[in-house]
């Protein structure tokens, strides 16, 4: 999702935030199911369990990263700070076995930083209660990032504790830092110093990276449709409809044209969000970003807490023209037709096709013409044996106008049959023959007069075909009987006939 939406999400959910000074690396975790660490759930932490949400410096929510030196920029508590609290501290802690909840050792990621009013923060900083690290010196004990933390502490190797760090955000109550009634929020991170992904407590952690272990993020999908279909003329109202799955997901959708936000975020209702716009003339590129409410997280201090993650739609291109659209022809399939081809199914693609449209190509007649929709026509084509070889102009004409394409179709020469050897056969015989001529292509077939069949047809070259011919015992005798070669798709399905066979 884009950077500007996370502030909106923070406002909607009433969360409090604290900023970390480290840069970030954006990633996505792949949770496969929880295997609870022995110290969880932590009854001393503010519910719900897994109650920190991490953000990049640009405001994008992140659940993993591929650089241990830049884990995240902001840690966000999902419930309000203590009444009267004025400062907050973020720590990396190492779980120690033996006590549930576990004992913890570690140093501060930030020194106690004073909550800043939002009005004093740079543009793009999240709304809410914020401790903005670049404004204040980080304490001398700060480890700055996971890599430094690992170098200055002794991580646990005990089963269930290994490869795990707790990130803890502690506010400072009226009695001052370190005194009751300070509240803390925490989320576990799995880290990986190897060059291959590993599994930590049921979550896939990327190579040389980190991943949030809890809460588990349930994936969502967002699709986008724009109606009426592109292209349209200026002044047309277009309805953008985003569909979010699962339909129970609560949150907002922000629509975009390229990188420009279209209005304010729209609440998702029963899995959909819509916006009606009147686009300007030109090309547009629409997308939709779903931003879930953090309130979707199960409000319980349990390792089964789940939130629905955000998702973005695929891009929907859209064009607005300044005048009434005209008929266009952009494609004909197949792209090659051979001289003499008959009853060939073709599809014409373009725009503004309406019932009654006619298709025209010099040397080709069309039957069974059907307008499937405004962009497709189907028909049967018959190519004259005398049709001009080469590029052919395809034209569609209807009540909306006329459009043509000069690069959509090529007419190829029909095969020619010059001779067959042996040329004289008797009824009731079967022989191998050689057919010579021009324009033969792989896949060609051969037919003969009534009672004569060809098998084992092999195109040796563009001028030579070998086959086995069988003459029925009751085949009618005659001279100058026709032998026809029909090319395959590569030859445009054209056909040519030579009167070269004699039955005695």
C-alpha cells in the first residue's frame, strides 16, 4: 500500500505510535501457523497479544524485512498509552528460559522520548502520540538495529527461544521512566543470519532477514473494475469498484490514478468500496489499495490473534478520448489465409462493432458474420484462388463508421500441383507416388478423385510430396483427373489442384 494511507489507518483506530531512528527494509512474512514460544502469552503485556504494528519510514506497514540492519522505522501500539504518560522507550529483548513469562535481557533501541504533538512533526509523520527519534538524541545504550544487537548480546539457543527477539514499547507513566504504572506492548520477531529462509515458531523468516511472529497476518486480495469499459469519450462518469476478499474485512480503500490519490479513502462495506469519477481526456492507470482497520485484531491476549493484512489491486488501464470513438480494426485471427482456402473461421478484433457490421477484404468473401460484442466479430472466410498475394487490408463497416487494418492479414500463395509419378494407375492397386509442384508446407494433405485415397503424406520440400495412393477396385477410369494439395495452418490453409492423374 502507498505511504500516505497509514496515517489514515492510525486516525481510524486511535492507536498511539513511537518512532525508531533506524531506516527500514520492507518485506512480507509468510506465517504457516503458530507454535507458541514457551513464554507466550505474556500476561504482563497490555492486551491484545502481538500488540505492536511495524511501519516503514514512508508509512507502509511491514511484517518482515531482508536486512537485519534496517528492521523498521516505527513501532505502533494498538491501544492508548497510560494516562499522564509523556515518554516512551523501545527495546530489543532476549528471552531467557526458566520462567513463564520469561526473564528478559536487552538494551534500549531508543532513549525515553517525549511525545510530540502532531502539528510539530514533518509532513507524513503518523498522527497520534508520537516520539520522533530524529528530534531527540538516541540513548547511549541504543543498539540501533538487530545486527548490532546480535553482536552485543548473547542470543538464546534453547529450543523454543532460539532465533527470537522481543520488541517491547514501554510508556513512562506519571512516576517517571521505569516506575509503575508503566505499560508495555510487545511483539516477537524471528531473525535469520543465514543465506536461506528458515522457520521460527511456524513463521517463514527470509534469508538475512527478520519476520514478525505474531500476530499472524491473514492475507487479503483486492480486485478493481472500471465501468463502463475503456475507451470512453470525455465527460463520461466511470465507476471504480474495489472488491476485497474476505468480504468480512473491515477497513478502507484508497483509489489511485497512477500515484495520485483519488479523493479520500472509502469505507469497505460487505467487501466492496466504490467511487464515481469523471476522468480527464488521456490515458489513466487505476489501482485500489485496501488498508485494514487495526481493530480487526482479536482483542485477546492469545497467540491465535489474527489481523487481516492489506492488499493492492492490479492496474486497470483506461483511456478517455476527446471525441466520439470510431470503428477500429486491430487484429484478425488467423493472420494468414491461403489462396483457395474455404470455410475458414476467423475473428476480427477492434472497437465500436455493432449489429449489422460487414467485413471486407479484396479477394475474400465472408459468411456467417456475427458481432459477438463491441470488440469482436466472428465469420467464415473463403479466399479466391486469384486473391492477391501479400498484405491485405481488412475493413469493418457499420452504423458507427468504418475502420481498417493493413497489417492484420497476409494472403499466401496456394500450392500448385504440376505432376504425379507414376501418373497412370489401375483400379485395385496401391503404390508409392511423388507429387511435384510449388508452395507445399509442412502439414499439407492430399486428396484425389472419387475412389482414390492418399496416405503416409510427407512434405519433402516446398516442391515435393511423397505419399501412398490407393485406387479402389471400382474406381472410374479417366484421364486428367484432379489431385489437390491442401496446406496446413502455416500455409494459410490454401489449396491447389492439378489435373495430372489417369486411371486406366
